[in-house]
């Protein structure tokens, strides 16, 4: 398994019409194996952060099973426009395709697939909030549609929010936890927040400090 820190603005999959993609560079990630690694899941073009690859066929099968069993933990950071009334909550809104011919666009649909998201507020500022989002299901655009449906769309979301020329999509796959081995602790990885989110994160109270695990115990900072 490999876990990459995917940059925002880069497509994960090769497109039939061409253009750069993350897959174009997979040959350089073989590290001695005869074949390229493969994608265990996907992130939207404009979403940054943790992306899991399987290094060979059996690994991809194992990771695929873990994703289907919802055994892989995922946490996202997002800056939303608006102020949630509570400090944490649970969204249970099924999702379906917006309409034929609109590609991956989704909508809340009572007849759609079950979709659940846990959320909590990590910080606030005038007009914005910093959320940690935990998708309990893995539907297309789930976090973006759920946040918009709650009345606080993710900043920079040009599909489900409003056009914001000052900001690109403020959504980051912050952490993944993978129980890859039966008799070992789960593997966790965190991706540092990307540069295009730092301004609003700082405004909501985030501070750029080393991870607690990198500091002496007495000097460990409180969680942001």
C-alpha cells in the first residue's frame, strides 16, 4: 500500500480526452515491483490529501474489501460558508444522480442510496466555519452535497455552492486509517493542509504547529 498526498487541481484518473492525471506518474512508484500501483479509491480533481494506492492485485482486492466493509476510516477538513447551529451532528440524507447526462452531479434524493456523514466544528470566524467531516458511506460528492443541503456549502464549490473567485475548493482529505493486517495496529496517515486553505483555516483558529507525536510529551500542543 502507498498513501499519497494528492495535490488539488489534478485529476486522479486518465481522461479519454487527455490531459494530465495522477495516474501518469504511477510508473515511478513501482519501487521494484513489475507493475504500476493502482487506485484503491478516488478523490475529486479539486480535493487534496490522502489517497490510497494498492501496490499489486492482491493488495487492491484487500483494500477494495475493506472499503466495501466501511472498515477504512476517513476524515476530511472543510471550510464552509455559513455557521452550523450546533458544534457537531450527523447527516443522514440519501443521494441520487441529479439527472441523466450531468455526469457525476448528485442531489439529495429520498429514493437514492443511503448516505451518512458525521461532522464537528473545529473553529469559526465571521461567515465561515472549519469542519471535520467523517463520511460513513462513500457516495460520489457526498460531503459536498451534504454540506450544501445543510445550508453551509463548502467554500469554492462551483457545482453545489456559489462561485467564489477568491477561493478554490476548500476540501482536504486530512486522514485515513487502514486496518490492513489482522494482528497489527491499523495504519494511519495524515496529510498537511494545502496552501490554498491556510488563510481561512488560520482565520478559524488553526495554528501551524508540529504534530504532538513529534514533540516531547510535556511540550505537546493541544489538538487544534
